[in-house]
C-alpha cells in the first residue's frame, strides 16, 4: 500500500470543523487495509471502472487522465457508499464489543445483529 502523506491546512479551524488535528493521520495504511478487508466481503463489492478523460488530458498536456466512476457502487449512483458502510460497520462492531476486522458480512446482516 502506498505511503499516505498528510500536510496540515494552515487555514483550518479545528474548533469550527470539529475534527482533531491528527484525524487525517489516523487514517493510515493499517486503517485502509481494515476498511478494504471489511468491504471486500460484501457480495456487491467489486472494482469500479476508470473512465478516460481524453480531451482534458490533451488540454493539460498529459498522456492520459482517468476518473474512477463510483456511481454504480452498491446501486447508489453516488461515490460515498463505502464511507457510509465503513462508518456503520465500525459502529455495529463497537456495539458488539468487536474490532471491525472481527465483524463478518454475515454477522453484520444477521437477524440477531439487527
């Protein structure tokens, strides 16, 4: 996994936005791996297509430029689906006294958990 770098925003107001100064640092490679492991067990999970932006690439003098199309993800036509399921998964895991890595999709969707 790539090294994730964090550069603090000097104009940021922690009191106003409600996020602690180290919030971005906490989402490093280990957390990313947990999120990926959690999501790959969903039956609907799959790779999303990369769409070429040929004209923009040409205008910018680039050989190629692609955008990841998340619109088909979980049938939501939105790119925030994984963040929402990750947040819910963490909440459910915490309520069950588990780490997210211990919560299977079957348990997450079981009648008992509901």
